[in-house]
């Protein structure tokens, strides 16, 4: 891995020489310039990882140069150098997006800490952006069904709006994260960070530090100050997946961020102000969680400013085949296979299968088929659509194609009946067995005239 490059822009030769020597010993490469003109010329040929920028330059000001950089779309982190009595300069610089500032005379140890902290934050953002780009090929929104058309329209409306909170609900595997990415990509925040947090994978002891950061010495292992996800995502978007699983303590803190746009790092006392859009998602019924006393009513209403319910795959008609084609092309390329398409039998199986795991299940079925087989077409013997014998759908381990005499409605109705029988007519338990929300279960029961259960 190449050393990170730091650009020193200062008109004092002694300062440039001193910083260059000390930064080189610390393992950094350096570039340098004594004027804005020289800096502009140098930056045309190479972009550094960080700029140390003095305020007073012979042909302009550091703040003016920073404004020019941001206006041109450059997101290179900048650390300002300013005189002790020029605090207004620091304020201006921070408003323009400077990462931090150091007062003269320069304390090199302090500067080194600021540089490392700033570069680490940049590394985190770059890693997340890289992961996002890698995932985009596998999380593209595909389909043109009426149900998905409503989702597209919602995304357009929300992306253009100034609403900073969005709630996305739907069964597991329906593509709630894809909606979050699409909203971010269509908004004026698209060039800012999009950070994803899976709330049910963070332990109670770590979640606060991960989200809000911590000050040095806040707890035993806090060797240095650390920015949290909310701070790193400033001016961008945070996607909070499985929001229904966060603790009461974190619900209070999240409510404060939503209402006041401020928070404190763990062990800190200063309020940090951020401008972020929060997109929360859940496959649970938050209304039920509120009724059970497990989710705050005020937080629910604060999140539920704009809500979209992602349709299950089985309600999207021939979108199923379009998505299957998309995944077939994707995994052809990934595994260097050459499936030209799907046979009519496979298409029929895909149309009839209830897809309780939704798009995620379809993706896994295609991936497995392409990985394990070589053929010109995807055929019934290549795909596995069987249910486990203990599955409440009553599939009984049937192979693909064994349900040719049943319609999708028959399968769905039987699955509902079996789940209710297994749960003793307890709708919450039945919904969990089917991996759907209780609201979806109630809708299905009404649809098939099973309300008496």
C-alpha cells in the first residue's frame, strides 16, 4: 500500500521544511507549494490525501482557496493553519468543510493526531463507498410492475423533498436497502456519504460508540478520540436497518438527533450538530412494538414522516422473471458461465412459487444454480425450490415442478392455514413462522376469507 500524501501549502519556507521532514519521518509522502498559483498547478497533476492549508498566502487566502476547491467538487480533507487571534478564520473554514484546524505556532504532536484522525475518517468513508459501488451490481432495482412503479414514484418524491426521515417497511428480502440507496442516489446528497447500520448486529455496549463516537479515555479501550457514524455521515444519509430492534436507551438518543440535529460523543460534553437524512427500515410492525411498550411512540411518529411499504415479490407479477434474468446475467459473469436464459418450465415454477424469502431468496436460488451447473439454459433440474419438511407452508420438501396442479393463491392460502394451526391461531406467532409482518398476515387472512382464525 502506498504512503498517504500530504500537501503543505504555506508561504514560509521554514514551516514547509519542518513539516516536510517530520511528516516524512512519520511515514507520509509530501507535496508543497508557497502560493495558490503553484498549488493550483501542482493539483492538476496529482491529488493528495490531505492538504495542510495556511490562511495567509501571497496571492490570496486559505479560506478562499478552500471555497474554490469545494466549488470545483474536490472533497480532499483540509486542515487549516490559523493564528491564535483569528478564530473567525477557523469558523469560516469549518463551515466550508475543513476537517479541522491548528493554531500557530504549530504543535507537531497535535497536528499529527489531527492528520491521523482526519485520514482515518476518510478511509472509513472510502471503504463504505467502495463497498456500496461493489454492491450496486447486486442490488439494482429491477422490474416494471404497478407495485414497483409506486415505489419508483415514492423515491422520486422523497429524493427531491427536504424530508430528513423516511421509513421503509416490508417483509425480509424485499429490497428495503435498495430503496435507501436509490433515494440517496437521486437526492442532492448523492456525493456525500451513505452509511448503513444493521441495528440488530450491534451489541448494546458498542452501538452508542459506533453511532456517536467517543472521546479519548471515555472507557478502557478508548485510546483515541473516534468519530461515530453520525458524524462521518454529516450532510449525507444514514440507513438504519432493523430499526425495531434498537434498545430503549438508543431510542431516546436517536429521537434527540432527529429533533435537535445534535448529539454528544460517549464521554463528551460538547454538542455536535449534523445535517443528515435518516432512512429507517424494518420488517416488524412498529405499531405492534409501540403497543407492547418496546418502541417509543414519539420516535415512531418522528420516523414515520414518509413511509413506503415494499411489496413482496409474489405480488410483483412478471418482475420475478426480470429479476431472475438480472441475477442470471450477474452470476454468469461472476462464475464465468454461459446460461442463455431460462426454459418455460422454470419460468412457470418461478411464477407459482410463493417466494416467502422474496428477492433475497430468488437471488440465492439463481446463484446456487449457476454455481453448481453448466448448461445453455436454466432448467428445472438446476433449481431448488423445495420447502423443509417442518416448514409451515406445507411444502413438505416438494421439488420444483411438484406443485403444477396448484395455483399461487392455493399455495398461499394453505400456507396461512398451516401456520395458524401450528401457532394455535396466534397471529403474531403465525406471522413469525411465515416470516411476514402481522399487518401482512391480517391482509392475507382477509383476502382469503380466513378472518375467523
